[in-house]
């Protein structure tokens, strides 16, 4: 092998080494970029307890603390607007005992992208909060719905009041959201027009449903329709109603009738129906994110909440 060949071999080795170094630098830079992106989108969690006082349909008042899970994006500018995300009500006592804030962690983290401090209260009678079932509305044929939804709304207002005491929280900007019983609670709050609540989002809201015993046929349905009509008389903030057509709790027709009654009475709102989701569209919030997230994103933007990233 001559000197030229040896020189050429060394040049090739040098070029190979330089390429390896360049690749390593690029990978390191990419890692730094990804870490920075993760840091910018870091969501922190916290748990607090809030004292509440609620009254059941028999006139008994219960006073106790409830557990509230909090989620916020670390880079969100303060003061933070509030978003309360209310859970639903299972058709069994065991299901109600298993309610946890972490059940809504994915949805809460997505909502923090709009700058919210997201609060997930575990209401009286559920999960870690425990206590009596203040949302029991009576026998199936004669449900007393308004007092039970009011009890849930009172707890939401207590959470808002507590969080507004924090220096990093806005006093006049809040959105209420809910799933199932919590969705109807969001509309209850809209009817109360509390100061600082700008909108309500209702995921599959209603009451008295049981897919096992009464699929698509909630207890005392005419009373629910009448309740939503009453809410429409006083609700003045924008509302968004989101349902899937294969909801096994309410079926495809009742939710639209509730919305129509609400709007005919003067309520402001938009109804968005979605195609079937999984084996039960009542799980829209957990299993249909690809459907509802674009719609909710547009709604939040329309009331002044563009995403932060």
C-alpha cells in the first residue's frame, strides 16, 4: 500500500469521526429541545380540602370537607382563570365510592393548555370525600332533581370561592364543566349566573340513568326536561352541550329534547351531537377525545381562551 492510499484511509477515518461527532451533537441538541418542550408543558398536581354545607331532599344539612384535585401548567401566566370539572354519578354505590380526581387527569391536563387552574372536586358522598349520598333524588317514578343538582352546584361555588382566595388566581374568570351528573350541574350553575362564571360545558349531562336496568330511559324523564326548561329562563352565559348518539344512559333523543326546552325558555347554548363512541357514548369524555377536543377548543377560543401552546 502506497503513501497516497494510507493518506486517503486516514482522511476517510477522519471524515467518519467528524460525522459521528456531528450526529452526537445533533442528538444532544434534539434531547435538549425535547426536554425544554417537556418543561414548558409540565403540569403540576395538588390536593386540597374545602369545607362545604349542603342540604339533601329531606331537608338535612351536611357539613364536611371535600377533596379537590388541582392541575395547572407551570408556565401559564397568572392570575390563572379557573375551570371546575365535575364528575358524574354511577348507577351503583360501589361506583360512586371509586370516584377519584385522577379518573379525569387526561382531560384536566388537556384543559390546562388554555391557561386554567383545573379543579376536580370529589363531592359529598363520593370517593375520598365520603359522607352521605346527598344527591339521592328519591324513587324512580318521582325524582326530585333540582335540589340534588343544587347541592352539587353549591359545592362547586364553595370550591371557586376557596380558590379565588389564592393570589395566583383570577377573581372574575371561570368556566364550569361536567360529565353526566356533573354535566347537568354545569347547566345548573349557568342558571344561577354566579359572578365570574363565563361559560358552562355539559358532557353527556342528565340524571336518573341506568344502562343495566333502564337503558336509554332515565327515571322521571319529564321532570328532567322541565328542570332544564326552568334553567333556560335564567341562564345567560354561553353553554355547550355534548352528547353521543349511543349514550346508554339517555339514548339519542332525550338530550336534544332537554336542550331544546332549555333554549326555548331563553337559555343560550349550542348542541353538538357525535356519532357512536365505543360501546356506550356516555363515555364520550374519556373515549371520544378525538371528537370533542376540536369542538371544545373552538368554544374556549370563542370566549377568550386561546391555547397557550
